[in-house]
């Protein structure tokens, strides 16, 4: 089944977002595609060593949990591209090879037992270079689970009550925040099934008996929140990412929009013609938006004129993926966003 992400007709169930007129709109049903770029990672596997370390000063920890097939390291790439500016602002963004295996291994060792100060400080000194850093950003889709276990036990991210908690307990007595991008199950499920690290070849075994009409992202968020009541959670829809990308970067890095960072508009390149990108960049330089809302209006205006027709097509090539099922999953997703927005301690970024 082939579905276009850029549609020419309106359907309330698909939550379409219009940029100027009804003939140019983007649907949260199909979202927008963002080009994949290679990420050079450090291959060294780091281990903790030593017995005593000087206690590390108080640090904020921002943990980006994915989800799978939403970010694909684009957030990490953007933050790494601004590593110098962020370091000056007190934000440490280590490369993925510096911490991913190490963090998961240490969390598994502790199995929910809070790390003592010595273990915590050894971990931080292993992955953080700058002793003056006040905020640490960690990002990995597999923090929740490997792609092949997304529907383990017939539940969307069944480990959501355990693995984020184990991560938090690596940094006891420090403020920890969670960040997660979610995606319409109508496209999320086929995408994860086709994920390069997903090893199930049988679609039914991959789903593990999950009831498709009962899938709710709010269940995942509530599970994380209930087991980590002192941790703020920031959520956004993958389909909205190109329009709210600067805000996502600001939220994860805890920096204001006044900090000049590169890459705030690069994701728009997947849905806007180069001519439009150039003209928009020139316009923004001479008409500096007063706030984020004004910036989005400017972006929408340029999208109205320079959007790439049929920007991206999703191949939903899995058994039983009918138009009726896609419509139902989309309706459930849209209704569930209202539930997520009402969860205490959760911030839902939206356009």
C-alpha cells in the first residue's frame, strides 16, 4: 500500500495542516520525510574503571528516548554540529560511541538500584569531557528497547516502566528530564517492522499479539511518568518536527532562542524546494521573527509557495494495512494527543 505524505484533499481524521490553501497541505497521517545522513560515530567501547573519583558537581540530565523511526539521530547530529556553542553555554553533548553501550550496560548492572555517588561520577567522567558542564544530553532510540522488541508481550514499549527508570537511577539526586517523539501508528508500525535492526521477518510475530485498535502513546507516556514522578517529560509528534525543530533543539538543550545555533532550518529541506529555502533564509535575516509563533507563520507562508509536491511517499508494505485501518489508527492517534496533553508533568510541543 502506497500513501503520500503530501495530500491535496482535507480529512478531519487525518489532521491535515494547511499552509495557505487547501490544495497544499501536509497530513499527520503520513508526516514529512527527512533525509537521512550518515553519522560518524566513535567505535571505542568505554568502560568504567578506578575506585574513587572526586564527586562531580550537580548536573542536569536530558535523556532523549527516541522513539524508533522518528528521530534517527537527527537531533543528535544537530546538537553535535553545535557542540562548541553548547559547551560554552554549559551543555555537554558527547558522541554516541562515547556513552550508548556504557550507559545501557551500567543500567543493566544496577537493575533499578540507584547508583551511589562514586558509580555515578565514574560514569559521568567517562562520557563527559568538560568539567564545567551543567547539563548532559544523551540520545538513543534503543534506550526504551531494541527495535525488534517494540511490541514485546503485545504491548507498545512494554519496557517503558522499567528502562527509563533504570536510566534515571544512574543519576540519583540529579534532575533528569525525558524527551520523546511519537508517530502515527499507521506509519510507525510498518516503519519499525522495516527497521534495519528489527530481526523479525514475520509481521505477526513482530506484533506479538498487540491489539492494533488499542495502541495508545499515552499509555507509554503515563508508564514513564508514573515510575518517574519527579521527571518532566517533553513530547512532540514526528509529523510536526520540521515546523517545530528550533523549539525541539531549545527544549532539549535548555537554551533560549537567542542562542545562535546552526541547523535550525535544515530539516525543512526535505519538504521545501531549494529556491524557497534560500528565499526564506534571506527573508529571515532581514525580518527577524519576534518569537517562535511568528517564525512558524513565516515558514508556513514559504511552504505554501515552495513546498515540494508529493514530498515523500510512504510504502506501507505490510499485511492487512488497509485504508480503513490507516484511517482508524489515525483517528485514535489524534484523540490520544489530547490525552497526552492532559498528563501532569508532560509538555506536548505542537504547531
